[in-house]
C-alpha cells in the first residue's frame, strides 16, 4: 500500500516517483519493486547540520534553507529538490534545484501555523524539518 506524498526510487534506472493518492498496488519499474525512500534518521551532527531543512517565518510566508550550515551544490554532492508541505497536505510547493541555485525556497502562503519541509540530497538521502508556531 502506498500513501500520499511517499517517494519511491527505481534502483535500476533511478526514476523517482511521488505518490499523489493513497493506493493498494505495488510500484514497479524496470521489472523490479520500487524502493520507498525514508527520511534519514542519522544522529551524526555534521550530517544534520548540512541537510535538515530550517524553516523561518517571514513577513510574506516562510523561508526554507537546507541546513544550519549551507549545503554544497556541486556535481558530486547537491540537493535535488526542496518541498514544503502543510500539515493537512493540501498545500505543497516543490523547487527543483540546479547546481547554480542556492539550496533555499521562499514560500508565500497563509498556511496553518505548522508545516514541514523535506529535501533530497543525491548522496545522503531524504531529510525533514518542521516548523511549529
């Protein structure tokens, strides 16, 4: 069974799929079951400092920066995308990044007082940060 907003990756061709609606089927690509990408749970402080989204309230909405310490944006090590999601999962904004981009996202919304963000690092995986007013 799949759940809304889960991410799956094909280990053969590296397709990345986001689930838009809950379903009972199994996701398959290249003849193999796709792998569910889970949020990273490392206790490594250096890894956390460069990867967990930091969310700040602004006058116009929110600013999401990847890491308390700026994440590198090189061919070898970079953030693929940043996504901001309201807790009710009705508001979602995604920014796909190129190597020239700063790893941050400005969001203009009147979302509820709590939301979360996630970012996918090409080496270390998926990281999640939360904002609670």
